[in-house]
C-alpha cells in the first residue's frame, strides 16, 4: 500500500494515532503541522527559561488506549514513555478551610469522605462508584469505540438484555441533578460535578452519563516523567520508526480536490502536496467556516458561540508556594459554583470567584519540589470568545486577581515574579487553534443529544477524514487518540477494503 499516500493535517493526539495505524497498515504517511513540535494542545512553556511547564492537558488516564496503540504497532509503551502511578488522584480545598483527598484506592477514598462528611456520604460515594462503573461497562463498546453512534443506534449494540443498563446511564438527566441522589453535602456535589468540565461543559447542563469519568479515574491516573509532552514525543518516535514523515512549521491554507474527492493540500509557502487521502486533525469549525480554502461545503457546521465548550485562562508559573500543601493535582472551590457556569455560558465572562485548578508538576504523591521554587499550571474556566479579542491586559489582570483571591481564601499563597509567569487567554488559544474561538473541547456536551452531536470520521468529502477532540468520541487525550484510530479504520475500510484489526482491548473491559 506504499502507493497510497496519506496526509495528516495536525500532529495532535488524533493525528499521531491515525498516522501510526495508517503507517503500520502500509500507507505512505506525511504529517504536516504549523507548530514546531508534536502534541497540539499538549504543549510546554518556559516562563523563566528553565524546565518546561505543561501548558495543556495534565491528567493521564485510560492507559490501555496507548498500550493498545503501541502494541498493535509491535512496540511497548514503556519503551517510549515513563509512567508512574498516582496514589493521590487529587486534593480539594474550600474557602472554609475544609480539605479532601481522593485516592487511587477506593477504600481510602471512602474512609476520607467518611471523615470529611460522614458515613452516609461515604456510602453514597460507594454507590456512586458502582453506578459509574456500570455506566462505563455499557458505554465502552456501544459508544466510546463505535463509529459515531446515534442515540437509537446504541440499543442494538447492547441487545435486549442490556437495555436497562443503557437507560440507567440517564442521558436525560443532568449530572448535577443525578449527583443529588448520592450526595447531600454541597462540597461533594461540587467536587464530582467538576467531571463535566473535563469535557468543557457545565454540570448543570451536561448529561449524567459523565459520571463514568469517576470510574476512569478510579481505574488509574498516572504521572508522565518529564511532562505530558513526552506522550506526544513517544508517539512521534513510534510513527517515525514506521516510516512516517513529519513536516513542522508548515501551515495548510487549502485542501485540494479533483474528481469530487480530496487530492492534496496547499501549504502557506505555496507548495502543493498530493495525497490519495487526508486526515484532518484540526478544529472542525475551520473547514466549513472557510479558514481553509476549498472546504466551504465540507464537514459539519461551525460550532456556534452558544454551543462552544469552555475555554480557560491559564498561567504557567515558576514560583514559591506556602500554606495549603499542594498535591500534583489540586482544585480550589469558591462559594458560588453555579454562578461560575452561569457567567461563562450565559454572559461570556469569568465569575468573581472562579474555581482554580493547580497542577504542581514537581510534586508526585509524597515527592516534594527539589528547590525553593516549583513549576505550576494554574487554570480558571473562561468563555470561548477568543475570536472577539476580549482579553486585554486589564481584563487579564482582573481575572488573575480573582483567581489568586480564591487561592488565598483556601489557604494557598503563590508568589512569582512577572517574568516567571506566562498567561494564556482564550484570545491566545484562538491564535494557536484557529476557528475554535479558544474552546478547548470543541462543542459543549449539553443536553440529551449533546454526546451525539460531535461528527464522526466522515467529513462529507470523499478522501477527507476527521480526527481530534472535536470529533467522536470526544475531548481529552485518550478520547482524541481513539478518534484518530477510528479515522484510520474508516479510511482503510473505505479506500482499501482493509481493516486494521484494532478493537477495544480486553484490558479496557
């Protein structure tokens, strides 16, 4: 199949996974990306010229996704990426001084919740975990690994016996409402409601099916030695070993067509590259939105402002901390949780008291920072209005002041010089990922049909396939990786009548 050249636009997780599967199937694969390195949103910044700080995704879960990708290519993930298992999944703090850790071991989390909020809440957590595991079991084959399933396509997949379990995923109820069945303590509803933000959504509008994230985390969270960027670098190294060519610093301005199908791309330099098939691993709104020439009638409609997922304001910081004892992942909750999402999604603004996520990248369970300063990523939710130029320096400083105020009220002080702090706003995310508006997760997963509104790998133009966090099965590092595998599978079955042999591994079941 070396006579079947494939171009992959974008070296994010979906593009890298597609390139690996296509190359091992014998295709001649070239990956083109305007950035200088692989990873897409998985990137690092160096605010003080020192060690890199992860400025994108910071949580590594669903390890089996990557193990199966490497194993199918005849390689071992551990030869490319060094992982360490987290004992503490996350530490959570509130402005009243209360604090709660969740652990990899369920019995430890149950005991911690019992001490934190009482026996009834601990038993509620046990039942919540059992429900999340059941949700994951019914959705892993019928939704996660399926080619863009519709709501009514799932019933035949689970069979008559599986219908009660499918209905129990409660897509018609919001996550926030369903959490009320298990927790009366508002702090616990805040904590577990945060799972909606993993898909860039509001817990007050997202479906209860997102409870399955609890099982994903309980199944394992890992540290990536050297930072998350090493996952992308490991995938790139595997792809190169299979013969994939990478061309960085090469932006695509047009998708070329011949005979009613995709036939290549034109680069910003004016050079044209021919291909029999193309995998597009960019924001899907860039296609029909006209950002790339030749695609005005291709792909789904651009995601409207009202339907965009969360964006964020982030700060990569090299500084000192005192007070609150940070874990690798820490979350600081304010007193106005519902107002946060009302402001972001309703008024396109950051609320007065935002929830603040902090990734302390030099802390792994009991491991402390090696020196007086440490590397931090701080994040608050923000509206995806980056295409409106809404974050000038004055507004950015106001949001920083609000975030630091919440941290102080929760007991954490962060001290850093201006030159040791680099901020990224929705405006910046729009520049990095054009046509997104700064949305980090594509479309918000709101309402009964929210999970089914993401496109599958078919673009509507023969020879052009879609991958990435804006495509089924959704955002996040493992899901975006699965989208690339699904795109490669569809491309090979359509063009060569070849099946890659990939299926959801037993380790995921």
